[in-house]
């Protein structure tokens, strides 16, 4: 499997993005054409949680799902979940050999796929090889030119849209929403979460121009209660459900509403999903690195202002302000992210990450100090966690700012990939 991963990583320097062309050529070369329902989900935050909830629902209905998400936290195999488990090394190796052969043939024709395009094609091969009955694909970034959009979907979902990836998607909410709306297809139903009016107007206009039936919002929520380890809510979509969601944060009720509505739409399309499977699936859902507690350490991959604001709402339920361990990627909106981090705590330990995209902890600490935060720098994550424990005493520690940090913290705390 490692040679497959190395080949995909090497495409960071050789890949040349050409809209959807590279992925379409890969799919053609590999004879990929799904004959089962494909659910495609875009948005700014909540994509992964919504995808996971839908997968658990479908598996509770006895269906084998193929779930493709990104990025991974601890191991590359996390990007490919088959029937609720990670793809095995043998499965990735077998499909990867065919992928590499196809990619090399395309290179000879002047086509140079990127890592995400190769990963998307690999997901499709894995799902075909293992006879998955429903595919769930999470966009990597945007929608219009995201590699996942090359895979023909039978149902689309869009989570709330906020400001992120501005250097790629645009500097306004309308521009970003336009990219997310690009997953819509003629005559393919699209269900969108409740979101800011500016983004909703863009989605509605694009749906009309595309000929995609759009339902927005998917239903309503009531009696939302969130605690340390889960959330309860009454969801009213086509049917009503009183659900327990084993994921903390009131925003998970919004994600559950979209996931339930997507399941109901699949049922309308002929997929057998009883109401009991929806309730059981939501009750079983697990999604690591999102408001995940390990003792007194809370791990959350919030990496943009909307996600950090959601984290802040949850932290208000704690008995006292936590000490933060933080790291961020240098290509984020650093001023906005620093503002958001500074509102979460006045004591923040900045740590490095094993990523060339990571912002130096010294730079982050300086930005936080200019906002009145007492910021510390650690030379590595273990010493950062130890410093945070000393500062927190018996209190809580929150690790946030990046999904990459969430993965490294899980490994440091001895948590296994799931």
C-alpha cells in the first residue's frame, strides 16, 4: 500500500489541474461507471459529519456503503470506508496497481492527475471492487471543479456555506456559494441546509438555471439539547424523529437534519431505508476529531471561523474556560482565525505540525499576543500537551485549529484510527 500512497503524494509536484478533465479521463481509462446510487455532498463545514451520519443510517438498513472523505486524521486508509470499516492495505494495493497503470498511460498522453484526483479514482475502484450498494462522496474543496463532481451523482447535499479557502474560491460568500452550487446536476435532487441568505440565493438561482430540484431547508429542528458527549433533538422532515446523536455540539443536530433528509430522499428513489434504520444509524454514529473527548482533552478539527464559532458555543457549556493547544495551516484567513481562537481562550499553547503547509507556532503566537492572549510556544506536540496540562491543572484542554492537529493529537493520546 505504501507504494500507492507514495505515488499519489508524488503527484503534488507533477499534477496539473484541468477542471474535471483529468478525473474524467481517469474514470474512462479505468472503466468506472457507478451503477448504484451516488450521494455527493459539498459545503464549508459539517460535510464529513453529515456523510458519516448518512453512512451509519444506510449500514443500519443493511446496505454496504462506500464512504470517501478527506482529509484523513491518522492513516490514509481513513479516506475510504467500506461497510463501516477502513479499506484494507490489500484492497488499496490491488486497486492502486490499476490506478497507477492508468495514470502512467495518461501521463504518456499529456494528462497529469493531481493527488486528490488520483484519490477520488481510487475510491471509485475500491467501491466497485467491494460491491458497495451506495457511494457517498465528500467534496475536497468547492464543487464545480472538485474531482468528486466528475462522478455522476443521483443525489446531492450541501451543508452550510461560510468563508473558507478564499484564495481559491473567492472573497465573498456569493462567490464561494457559486463553487459549492457547482455540484448540482439537471434533474438530480439537491437538499441544502439552512444557511445565510446570501448563499441561499446563489444556490436557488443555480438550481433554477441547472434544472436541479432543490429543497432548502430540509426540515426543522426543535428541543435541541447538547451535553458533553452527545446531542438530542427532534427532527421534522418528511417524518418526525426524536434522535440521540452521539456527537456533541448543537451544530450536529443541523447535520443530522440534512443526513436524515438525504436518507428520506434515497428512500423515495427506491432504496429500502426504514425509519427504524434512520433512528438506529444516527444513534450509532461516530466521527473522530469532532468535539471528541479523551479524558479532559477535547479534540476538535475546527479550522475556519464558522467552525471555531461552533466550537465556542459548545465551550460555553463547560464549567470554566479551557486552555487551548492550537495549530493552523498557513493558507487560512489567518487574521480571522486568530480572532476566533482568541475568543475561545486567553491561554493558548501553539504547537508545530508535520505539514509543509503549517504556520509556524511563533507566528501564530505573535498574532494571538497582539490580540491580548497569553500565548506560549512549544517545540513539539508532546511538550505542548504537557505545558497545557500544567496551565490547566484540573481543568480542560482543547486542541483545535486544524484537522491535521486533531489527527496528531489522537495519535499522541494513543487513540486508534476509526
